[in-house]
C-alpha cells in the first residue's frame, strides 16, 4: 500500500517522491485509492499512481467501495 508521504512533508513535490512512490507500488499487491478525499481527481501524484498501476497490471481498490 502506498502512503501519501508528500502530504506529510509538503515542502516536497510529487516529482521529489515519484521514484520511491512508484517503486512501492511495484512491490505492493495493489493500491487503495482514498477517493473520499477532496482533490484526489486533480492530484498529479494520484494520476501518476493510477497510470502506473494500470501499466503494470496492479489492482486499484477505491476506498468508497470498500466502506
């Protein structure tokens, strides 16, 4: 599961975390997208994570569907 590390350290952009973030996704079983948070549809990081998951055939679970 990927963590929103960039939100914890706002002084770094997704570009800073991209390599580590995508590597964590590659080593995971998939991601749980927190689609209940405002702004997720416009997040550069979220869009990149979704595209990467699709590219490497990792499942994407939507939190709203799991609740």
